[in-house]
DNA sequence: AGGTGCTTGTGAACGCTGGATACAAACCTC
DNA sequence: GAGGTTTGTATCCAGCGTTCACAAGCACCT
C-alpha cells in the first residue's frame, strides 16, 4: 500500500449524526479484523452497521478519504483512522457514582478499555458497599465513600451516574463541582447543570416505554409495517 | 373540577420525537404528584423535563387539550391522560435474555412496574445461572435455559437482549421466531431482523465514546461552549 | 358585571440537518 | 491500454422539528 496522508479534517464541521455513527463503524471493523478480513467495501461494511452504503461513504467523507477506488477500505487502516480521529489512543478516566446492580454492570462491562476508557474511581454512599473491591476489566478498584468524590474525580474526565433518581442531582452537582464537564446519566430524571457541562441521559424505563408504545400501536393496527 | 372529555387523538399522526418525550413528562409529573403539587404551568413542567415551554405545549397539543388557560395543568389529570394515551394501564410482558450483570440490573430495576411492564421470563445459557431465582420487583423468577425461550416468550410482547455481543444475533433470532416483534438490545452489535420487527439498540460503549469525543473536542478548544 | 392579567393552544414560517441520487475520478486487473 | 469496479462528492430535495407570535379562554379582583 502506498503512503497515505492522514486527512484529519476539522472536527467541528462534522454533523453530530455522523459522529454518533462512527463508534458503530468502529465496532463492525473490530469484528472484521477479528475475522481476519483485510479489505471491505462500503456496501459490506454498511450492511454490518445497519446503514446504507451511501450514508457510510458520506459519513467517512466528512473526516477524510480512506478508501481505494475500485477496491474498498483496508480494514486495519480504516479502523486506525477512525479511532485516531475519535481520539481513542489517549484513554479518558471514568468515575462511576452509584454501585448498585447497574453500577456493577457498568464497572465490569467489557468494551470500555478498547474504546479508550479507563475506570479510575468508584463511589457510593452505602456503608455496606464502600470498601468492597469491584473488578474493572484487568484490575479491580475499591469503592470509596461519597465524601472522596472530589479527590477521585480529579483524575477523571467523564462521570457516570448510576444512582437512584433521588440521589442523581446531588451526585451530578458534586461531579460538576469537582470539575467534570461530561456526564453520562442513567437516572430517571432531568439533571440541571450549568452551561458548558454536557449530559447524556439514558433512561431504561423511557426506552422501554417508547418501545411499548410502538408495540401497542402495531398490535392495534396489524396492517402497518414500518421500517 | 368540571367534567372533561378525554381527547385521545389518532396515535399515528403524532411525531415520533413527541412520543419519545412523553415518558419524560410522565416522570416529572410522578415527582410533582409525590410532592403534593396539584397544579403546574407549562413553563414549570418544561423546566423539570429539560425542554422549552413552547415545545411542551406543542407536544401535548398533539394528543389533545388538557390544561386550563390562565391556570396551568392539573397534575393528576395530566398524568392520567398521558399514561392512558401511552397505554400504561395494560402491562406488557417482558422477557430478558442474558442474566449477567446487566441482565440482573434490568431485572431488579425499579420503575418497570409503574411504567406498565411485567417481567414474565428470564433466560440464560450458563448452567450455573440457570435455575437460580432473581428478584423482579415484588416477586422473583427462576432463570430458565435457552431452550425454553419459545415457551417463556409466549406470554411476552417485548424482548430484552442483555447477552454478550457474540450471542446477541442468536438470541434475537430466537425471540423473533417466538413471535416477539419489539426488542430492546444492549449488545454492541447491529442486529439483523425481518421487516416488521422493531429493534431499539443501546450500546453503552457507543454512548460513552460519543461523550468522550465531545470531551476531547471541548478540551482542545477551550473557547467553545455549546448548549 | 366587567375588566385585567395570566396561561394555554395553535397557526405559520423558518431553518436545517440529513438523506437520496447521480456522476466523475481513481485504481486494479487483465 | 482498456475495462470494470468502487470510492468520493456535488447537488438537490424533502421532511421534520423548533420557534415565534398571537388569539382564545379562564379566573380573579374591583
């Protein structure tokens, strides 16, 4: 393969919808690499990612030019290119607040390390939980009391809230006070934050209700089939 | 309060963006009701839900007219109206496939019952897990082997996939074969399904990577502050 | 009884992101 | 060197969602 120049276009001008699909492509490339496949066409990769080939090519064109006309994409090169563009090479520190069932699930979740994350701290209020060790991928970490949050968060860039809803706003405020600007929340609540702080909220109950609505709707009108 | 007519407009013509926000409003109303607040204005409710008042009023206008001009909304009445419209009164059966950490977290998740769900089955492949009892809200359920999935899914309308990625497509195929048409997947993979089957996918790794990208972007350009 | 001040409900315009199409450029193979 | 294949991109379109602004309506006060 000839020498290539890393395109690396300005990150600002990329549509957010594209940014949200890039990790999906990365996963698909992961699997292709694991299968020993060296080259992939846009049509093939698109099908594995659940999009159309045109959309895939348009997405990639926003960050540069990675393929070879008439051939396709080199799996290894495209994977590295997207990963670099997303900035996976320098892992971010993650602190998890709340180690109930969900917190444990997140801590032990495989797929954080390859994604460029390193869990650096676990925090909870429950005295029965504080002090216990939780396995986090390779290593394991002790759960520390809520009072230590500021100290723990000092080496983190991302906060994850896995507390009950009633404790979520307090946890959020503490994270923000500790300098965390990007938060992933699983609490069933809207979190108020100062401007400049990004919150990405996932509410399992809401997701299920949306699905349930569609189910009931489809059950009531058996004729309708949507994409 | 005077007699009111339930508006109940056609469900089809409501934009999907509105449908996805209704459960959020419902949660906010839950909390207001718990606080003993009887009346709420669109501005107040909107702030608690993380949207603008105009958007909230427009969303509600799609399903009818629930407020009183000059006063606001009756919390109890609006809650019941949205819940009825979403169809919460008749609970849907949920079957969970995969009872690792995430599956356990989902099974024990509080907030399914009030949302109109009833977990009716748990399935896993691991012989060590099969047979164990898992608490699901009020009651508890035994984990059954994968071979029983069709039988278990017979009384379910929604399937939840919480397996590792490698087992997700197989689990999905079995759910579809058992007649399940609406699936919530947490597996880091695109799931291929026949047309008519709805899949809602949540990939924790993807969510974190999107957030991480924004973090690195913000860190690199300290001037930018986005809403 | 009438006026006043809110708040809802909605009509219309706007912005815009994203998606589809089609075609030219480029590369490998024969 | 020709042909076939696949990428990269320019252009256009369409549809959705959001916002703005105002009219309609209710309660309360005088």
